[in-house]
C-alpha cells in the first residue's frame, strides 16, 4: 500500500458565517414584523372598544 498525502479541503467558514448572518437577519426581521403586526391589530381593536364605550357614555 503506497502512501498518498492527503490534500486539505477548502475553507468555507467565512461563507458559512456570512450566510448564517443573513439568515438570522431575515429571521429576526420576520419575527419583528409579525409581532409588530399583531401589536397594531390588538391596539386598534382595544382603541375601537374604548372609543365606543366613551361614545356610549357621552350619549347618556
């Protein structure tokens, strides 16, 4: 059996870390957008009920 020197493999660490950074940015952006949308809907729903209650209280 003859000795065959092994060649080193290419270093993809920088490419992996760059891709991971982009992926995490997109995930965090998506979470912030989803929670922001939910916050706006809940706030609008609550304000609608408050204004209706105030309107009914002022009509009495």
